[in-house]
């Protein structure tokens, strides 16, 4: 900035009437603020505050399964993008799921694994062992969850994507698995023939 002033005797002075008194003077520091470096320093904190959806955990069969039989678990979540403003700059963030940890509620877990699992036909429930299925050894009610690990990238003002140095773990809401047991017996007739036969609805096991 350059400071100038005009003689008081001149009315309505124009630019040529002004005389320099100081300057030029820089109003900013010798090292301008590095906005990109400041964004990089705080990007992980902002990334972990994003409203990222952890997805849901599904089970087959649900809510009841059988002791000793494989129960199929799977989850699904996709990459999610967000546009935010950080230090006055337009920042585009992407959160990408990379691995999953299944916690079955009985003290056992699977993962981290890159496998999301997948649904199977009902005809294969309780008979098909998948990479994410689990067999409960005791009856009871078990809260199962899935935790997804997200990695992230960010770009500033439509610049190239840059990796975020850190990850984020998000856990689904628990689902309760009711594990039952089965009993077998030879009977002489069907429930249609004898509604009071062993194992028919409303009868007590003998």
C-alpha cells in the first residue's frame, strides 16, 4: 500500500495532486498462509465428523436360528461422497469401505475381512456355510454387529484427489439373534391326523 496526501489548499484534488508520503508497504506477512497445508492438517478430524452411514447387518434366518447350524451374515454399504467448506475452500471428500469385522455376540468375531457377505436363497438357510456365516454352540439371545473400516480421499477446489492419512470405524446397530435348539422323535402320525401328537403346535415335549 502507498499512502498519499494532497495540499489542503487544492479543492477537489485529482490523482496528480496527491504527493507520496510512505510506501509501498506490504500489508501481509512475508510468508502468505498456506491454506492447503492447513486443510491437510485438519482433514482427518473433519473426515471423522462426516455423517457416514455404516449400513446395516442382515442375518439369514432372522430373528430365529438353530444351534449348531450355520447362520448367514452379510452387510452392504457403498462409497459415500460429501462436499464441505474448510477454511473458505470447497473440499470434496470420499469415504470408501475397505474391510469389515463381524461380531456375533457370543464372544466370537470374524475380521477384519474385505468380504461383505451376500444373501443366499432360503432353501440354503441353515445348511450352507458362507465366508461370513457363524454357527452358535449354545442357545440364547445374541446381539450381533458389523464394523466397517472406511478410508478416505479429499480434493480442494476441484484439484486432484489426495489420500487422508487415517481411517474411520463405524459399527451398525445391533440385531438380536435368537438361537434355538431342535429335538427329534419318531411319531406314529401327523399333526393333521393327531393334533396332540408330539411336536405339534400347542403340545409340550415329552
